[in-house]
C-alpha cells in the first residue's frame, strides 16, 4: 500500500518528504537532545490510494521525545523522567497503520512541552502565573509541572505569554490537523473511528490513582462506553481477549481529552483510547525493546486495525 507522509514544524509549515527517525538498534530514536532548528510538531501519514483507504484514524500523542531549544530555559526535568513519562515505542507499534488503510497522526514533541491529551485550559496558577484555576490542582495538565514520580518539570511557573506561545506553536497545529482528518474521513465514509494509541506503566505510580496497583495488559478507555459505538468497543475487547491478554475497561484510564472531546457517536465519530501495558513489549527500567514480544504485539495491533477498518457502522 502506498503512503503519503507529511511533517509539520513548530511554525505550522508542512515539510516533505519524511525521514524516519528510527534506526536498527533496540533503543534507536530515543536519544534525548535539545533541538536548535525547526521542530516537527507531528507526522501525518495517509494512504494515497483512495480505493484502499479506510475510515480509521490512529493518533499517537505521547510517544515523542523532542524538546525545542526555544523552551529549554523553562524546563528542569531530567532525561530519565522524560523517557519514563513518554509512551515509548507506541509510534513504532502502530507504524504499519497506513498498510491497513488507516491515517496515522504521530506527535513528535515530548508531553513536557504540551500534553496533547489535555484540554487547553487544564492547568492552574502553580503552573502559569495568574491563572484563575485553584493553585495546586493540576500538576499534569496541558503543561506538566511535575513528573509522575513527583519531580519538578518546570523551573518556575510559566508567564502567560509563554503558555500562549506553547499552545499556539505546538498544541493548536496538532489538534487542528486532527480535526481536519476527522472531518475528511467522516465526509468520505459517513463515519470515522479514532483510535488514541497509548501505553501505561505496568504498576501504578505514587501520583497515580492506583499507586502500586497491577495493571491489566490492555485498558480500553471509552468514558463509560459513551465515546464509541458498542460494536467498536466489543471488537477491541474480543480481539485482545482472544489473544490471551487481560483486558480491563476504563481502569485506571477512562480516556483523556481526545476520547471525551472527539468521541461523539451521534455525530459519527467513534473514539476509543487503548492503553497497552509497557511490560508487554519493553523493559521499563532500561527502555530496551523486548523481542520477540514486541513483534508479536505489533502483529496483533496490525490485525486489530484491519478489523476496525473493515467494521461497517
């Protein structure tokens, strides 16, 4: 299947063609560095053969590790925290999505720049000076001020203009193209299935709602089965259970901003968040890929996308 890839930099410009960031090594693409040039906000991959395209959109908001030089002075987070709080390798797990006829949207920036699975106003005065929300309520909103293990991300609270710049340069372009692709697919097919692809630590961390809790292998999040048609939810459930994996719905993640905001079955947009237990495919201490587990999980996701793309709603 032929593919068309585009990249959008931090000024919102489109650049083609795409050069893949991943090499052959098990941790290729995970090197952390400050970027001095234009930073890719996202990577959009579509199928350029209309007859093979499907009403399926896979978005990966948290696998990126890039941090723009422009905001280096605002961050305090160490490299190990940045990698631990990323959904590492999820973009690689779903990299065959266009072969199934799906459209793929992958964020390239670290969630420490902006968290694309949060609403624009999800933050507080401890994160942004003078913000009207109550102080101390949102340490990990659209801008994170603390890691999941409690270490500071921000050197100091952001000024309002610094927040505005992050939203304008990094948040708005991603959600702009996400909405554009939803509209495009829905107009063509009459509906669209949006799969929000994530991964989660195998154990709940101290700042999570389930500290020390053992997570399932797969957690589909659908806001209490409200963000997608039951046929979508049941297909995902059966697919993973038939593969022998443990599935637990909405626990501990019911779905974030993407699922709750875009998931509107009455408007023919069906959104489901899929959290994969990282222990299935990666060593959580060294960040090294597990083989053959990674390849097996990737094949399982490939077949899931084919099934979702063939589902008539």
